[in-house]
């Protein structure tokens, strides 16, 4: 076997070396060529192709430097956004991962001499948040995507709305408590001493609720307790009976504060709506034309929901998997008697049976088939709030 054979150990070693990263001082950024040793780099610098590249660069050197700088910045920020998101990370970690790719743009061909200069430039341009620590420079990517900003504003608006609702509920409860206390005089408790006639006899307390148990307990312990304690127990029983009778008369006149609060909360849940409706295992229809006629108006099953607004769907006819936004999808209404899922409103997340369809009002009537509300009949629920279950 000759020395120049393709399968010789030397040839195999050379191919392995050529695939990996080599020394930076033997790399020519203008020609984008990596040499393995000093002699190879010297021969490359004397070659005709390298001389032509130098002549081109000498005509407008700033243009080439700007091009390399822009490529380096874009690739670095794309890696930072995709790999680390908006987390705070050391700049050396990102740089080492960036240069591990063999075809990357080297920093010595850009306008920045060191990684520290590039990090400071990112902070001045507002592309990242940078801060210096004893361990070095840390960077944090600033996501300026319009869709991300819109979702953040929507979340802040919902938080503010929830806080307003909580304040309204707290004020309502306070008003109900104040109204319930009006016209009532607080009864002051009477404190008496417990006298023991016989020091050897034990005193027993029965804390069970109810008038009958209180009377029984007082009769059992009357031998151990003094007459004052017995009078106190009898008085408590009388007060409880009078309060119970007065409460029954008031319930006939008006609802209690607790009932009104429960009705308010139930009405709030019933009218609560969200701007996202995707749920796993529902059947949807693709309405966008950007994917071509192959997928337009075709049905698919939602397999996964990402960030509430994006879904991974599987086509029913072809089995292809697509990643689509909810704006490119619409719900599917099955025939009466089929199972559906509620996607919005107070009954969100409950499964049900489609009972009837009202085509004039674009609504339907369903019967809840799961959860604590099982058996409840819901009328006039909109088409976009329900969809067929796979």
C-alpha cells in the first residue's frame, strides 16, 4: 500500500484534522481559507488568488470590514437569542459556542479588537443589557420582536384587570359586612370563675356544637361546675336559638352576603374570555392560503400548544405536521350528538355533547359531559368557543 493511498493512516489523519478547528493565526478571512501550519499559510499568501483578494480589498477596505462586522454581529446575536433567550449569561460562554462552528467569522476581521469591546458596543447600541462583575462581563439579550412586545403588554393589561376585579370584590365584601353589622349590638361576654367543690373530682369539657350536645354536656358536668357556669351554658344555648330564628326570618326577606358573593363570582367566571383558545386533541381547520392549496381548508388535529397562541397540528388526510398560529386556524363544528370541547368563556376546558345548532345566530346548545358541572345545559354558545374532539 503506497504512502499516498486514500486509506493510509496519514491520509485519514489529514482528513480528520481538516474537519476540526485550526489555529487562528493560520486563517485567511479574505479568502476564507484555513491552513494547518505556517508553511501552508505562507504558500497561500504567495498564491495568485490571495493576491487578487488583496487588490479587491485595497480598493475599499472599509466596505469589507463593515461586511464582516455585520455578519459577526448578526450571527452572535442570533445564537444568543436562540440558545439563551433573555437569560443573563457570561459573554465568554456565548463566544466559545459561537467559534466552535468551523465556518464562523473571526473577530480579527471585524471592527472590534477584543470581546470586551464588542460587549460594550452591544450595551451602547441597546441590543443587550451588559454589566461588569469580578468574574467578567455578563450580557442579556433584549427581545424587541413586535409579537413578543404585544404579548407582554397583553399580560400586563390582564394583570391590571385582575387586580381591579379583586379590589371591587374586596369593596363589595366590605359593604356586605358593614350592612350586616348595622342595627346589631355586639353582645359582651360574661366571664365567671369555675369553682371546684371537690378537689379530687375531674372537670370535663365538651366542645361539640349544637344545642342538644351543649345541654347534655352541661348536665354531665353540672356536678363538677359551679352554678354560674351552668347559667352561662344555658344562656349561650338561648342566644344561639334566638340567632338561628332571626337568621331564618332574614333569609326569607333577602339573600345573605355569601350568596351574593357566590353569584357574583359565578357570573364573573361565566363572562370571562381570553384571546387564546387552542387546546390539545381538538379538530381545527386551516384557513390560511400561504401554505398552498394542499393544506387550505383541510382539517387537522392539535397535538401540542406552544405559548398559548401557537399549535403543532397533524393533518388528518396526509399525516403531515405543521406549526401554525391560532389566527391561521378555525374551529370545527361536528354533527349533533358528537363530543366537543369548550374553548372560551366560563365553561372553558369542559367536554360536552353537541345537542343542537342555531345557524341564524351562529351558536349551539351543548350539555356538559365532564367535571363538577356534568349534566348542565348551556345554550347560545358561539361557534368559535367550541370545537370537535378528535
